[in-house]
C-alpha cells in the first residue's frame, strides 16, 4: 500500500478535491497550509504529492480528526535499523483512548520517514503523550540502547507537524 501526501495552499487543495471528486481524499489543515492524504493499493498516485510506502498500518485514517506527523530524516545506512525498530514496536498506542490510526511511512523520493498517527481529537493525543504507554514506547530514547544515540542514523533533527480535519 502507498500513501500520498499533498501539501499546499487551501484554495489549491479545494480545487484538487473538486477535480478528483471520486477519490477518497482526506483534507487536513493547520494555520499555514492544507494537506490531502490519499491511500492507494497500487493504483495511480496523487500528482505533485510526497509518496510513501506503508510499512505498518493499523486503523482507518478516515476515522481520525487530529493528525500528527513525526517527520524523521534517516540516513541510507540507518534505514534497516530504523525500520526494524518500527516493525518490532509494542503496538501500545493502538490501545489508547481516542486513537484512530497509525501509518509507518517509508519515503519514496526523500530520506524523511513519517510516523502518522490520527486521533479523535488533540486532547486524545496529549493524553497519550502523558500516558505510561508513551513512556514505555519511548523508554530507550536518550539512553545507550536508544537508536537516537547511534552514530550516522539521523542526518538532521526530526520535526512534528499537526493538522486537523
């Protein structure tokens, strides 16, 4: 499965949606921009969009109203280790109240992976960040066992973007 993420001005997004009225697009916004998400099972993509291969998918992205993209640049030599960490993840986020979906996304044309989680609302996401499950999922971060302490894995800092429906 592939996921396409188009980013641009709200007016452009509305025009794109009108031209692709039969496509199952998800429209998200934040203060600065609009995002269209499109999942495909090998069909045509969304022109002008970032393309990702879906490595892990749980839930229906159409059920979420608050989207969080953890954008993580990964070096070529770090890809295998990074992906194995997510393939062996505990899956605790799925049990959190307000959770709708997760997608672990491998970039097709860049080095920046995206971990997309969708939530019922922003408060559900904040509650997850304060939960024991979150602490467990990120327990190795900053320690000798953490992937973030390995050399040559992350060429640049990661960043988070959020959107609402």
